[in-house]
C-alpha cells in the first residue's frame, strides 16, 4: 500500500506530465489561432475559440487523474501496458496540434487524429480492469476527439 504522500506526489506527476503534452501542443496552436486558423473556412457548428481552452483543461485533468488511478493500483510495472498506451495517446495528442496548427496539414492531422482516437479507445479499454473510474474519466476525452476528428475532416475538405 502506498503512503498518502506517495499518492499525492504521483497525482502531481501524472497531472504535470499530461499538462506538459498540452504545453507542447499549445506551442504550435496558440500562435496560429489568430492568423492561419482565423482565415480558414469552417463549418457553422465550429465551437467558438474561447471554448477550446476550458474544455481541454478539463479533459487534461480527467486524463491525468485517470492515469494516476491506474498507477496507484500497483505502480508503474504492473500498469505498464495501460500506462504505455496512455503515453502513446499523449504523444499523438501533442503531435496532432503540430500537424494541424504548426505545419498547416489538416489532411495529415486527420489521419493522425484517427490514430489518436484508436489509441484513446485502447487506453480506455486497458484502464477498465484496473479502474472503472479511470475508464469513465477517459470517455469525455474520447467523445471530444471524435468531434474534433469530424471538425478536422470538415475543415480539411472545406479548404482544399
């Protein structure tokens, strides 16, 4: 059994790692929102720009807590497969921002977001036996990425 202090440190580490991925992605995203993204043709159902930050912040918190819940059930070694999948989807998450916003490649970003969706689904499934709560915490993220994938595809098709 882990001490309360170890569990608290673990939570901080998982949240920090998750938000580091967010930070890496935002390096590509933030400067391109008022410039490149602003002039793209977008569907009428595109959420307003101000909504993305709070939604992603909430999703990153859920992701970090979910990974922590899985880790605290037995540590890194016992949870290496689900946490390895978590790391893969985290890398894909940051990579999507660079493809879409940084390199202005919505077609490549769409292919990558399909892989990201699959990685999130695999992570969510792998989390289930270790922590039902962790799997449930991943579901809003899975839904948002599905929506983002449709939006990405639509923007790609509207901007040949």
